[in-house]
């Protein structure tokens, strides 16, 4: 058994698959710091540095030993480099550090890692993920002979990177194909109560003894920090964030959840996840039954539409139907608007066109169950969740 870094009472630690590293069940994600997306990426304002220093200090005090970033997170790597090494001077052997990137060639992959090492002010990375194996084409070229993943594996042999994995927003069958390559030691994916479709991928990762990292369970998992009253009332005596965390962690194949914490109260809420020795009891199960019962509020909620993933309309039908279900059954309309507006703006990270009348006309309904008004379902979701962005003309 590897030594557990920064071990503190009140935090749970899990073996991160075949990496043999023990990570805290909550990871400190680095995507949401103040001004984090503003250029230039190598300059950090005083208020951002103050916020991040406080958050990292609290994370270590609460037993978190896993820090996550990515090239695509703007200033995040610069922030962590400064906070960990200049502001707090935390010994490198007391935490695990993960970052990610997605260059298309081996040479660019190595150049990026060299830059990330300098920015993070470290000479090695515990975990490196190829960022965004989101479709079959990206899987093929990232894992090609003499490609970027192969270069990461060479850097592993050199001791620059200790463990190589991947992150993904892909359809489940693509995630499983990536797992089955045997190239990776861990996977970062989406799975939580309000989107359980990737359970089979989680189980496949467990069969390959891979580390499983859950991406954004609190934000992309339903903006649970501002859940509707219907959901908040159902999870009492827990908060929605606490209950969802226990729902995920009851599965021993899941090892850590990424929390983008930015304020002191976030850590107090996190402590409640581990306030009892048993993560799943009758209390948690009864909450699940209550939440499950809300699915009866809509007669079509059970139809997920994954067989229509490549519909000729270009609509990401499963994703639209999921947002519809959350709106109809859980009152999560604001979350639905937040996610719906990403269609057509995020490429392979969140593919699909909006369910406008013109696009819905192109939907192939030949393989849907009898009596299912799919086109009406898509249109009503569009009308309810679509919020066009108007730009003021120059005066």
C-alpha cells in the first residue's frame, strides 16, 4: 500500500486503481477561480491569488491530497504553481498533482508538458490525462502509433509523468473503447445521480483496475449548489451536494469527485459528506426512492433516446431529452437553460444542434416507440430552455 499523502481525520482515501496511489475522495478542481479565464494566462491578479491561496490552504487542512488542473483551464496551472510553491510552500511529496492537455502530435505533446511543468513549478506530474477523447476520431488519432498518447507513455518511462489517463465527454461506447485499448491507468468521466448513463463505463474501468475520477458532480451534475426546492426538500437531512456525493461514492469503483471549491463554506458542506462512517444507509436509500419517484411526474421520462444519437437532424437527442426530464421531473429548468445554450458553441465537448423547428423536421422517427411524441417533446424543450443571446447594435 502506498503512503497516503496529507492524511487527515474526516476525509476518506481510495486506491486510484492500478496507479496504486491513494487519493482523497474529493479532489480540488482548478477550473473556477476568480478571473481564471482571462488573458494573459501567465498573470494572476492579487484578488485571484488571495482567493486561491485561501482555498488551497483549506483543502490541505481538510485532508485533500489531490489537485487537478488542465492546460484548457486558463490561468489554473499558473495559479497552482504560485500558490503551492511560492505562497504556501507546500512540500511536493504531500500531494498528488493532475493536469491535462490535448495536442495533436507527439512533438506538440512534449512541448506542452514541458511548459506545464515550468508553469506548475514541478519536475514531475503524478497524473496526466489526454484531455477530451470525446468521439471516435479523437480516440483514433490520440492513440495512434507515434501519436500524443504514445509520447505521454514515453514520458512516463522517463519519470516525468507517473501515470497516464484520459478525460472524456464522449458517448459511452467510445469511453469503453478507450478503456479497452489498455493504454490508460485512469479515466475522468461524467457520472452522477442526474446522469447515470456512464455506469457501464465505470464498471468497465473497474474491470481494468483503472482509477475513476468523476468530473464536476456539483455543476455539470445539476448545479446542485442552487438546486430547486423540490430537490433540496427531497434530500433532507443532507444537502443535494452531500447526497449526490454519497450516491457516487457508494460505488467502490469510483475513487474521487472533483469539487471546484472557491469559498470557505464549501468546505463545511464537504465535511458533511463524511460525517458518518457509513456513506449509504436507509437515509440515503430513502432519499433515492423519493427522487426516483419524481420520474412518474412525466410519462415519457423513461425514454432516453440513445439509439438516436446520430440522428440525421444533428440534434443530440439523448442530451436534449435528459434536460427535458430534469425540467419536467425535478424542476431543474435553470440548469436546463444553462446546459441547453451550450449546444452549437462547444463542438465535440457538447455536440449537437438546437431542437429548433427546422431541425426537428429532419428527425427520423422510424425507430421510436409507438405513441411517443418525440418531435413535440423536443420542440417543447427548445421553447422552454432556449434563451437567445441578443447583441446591442453599435450606437
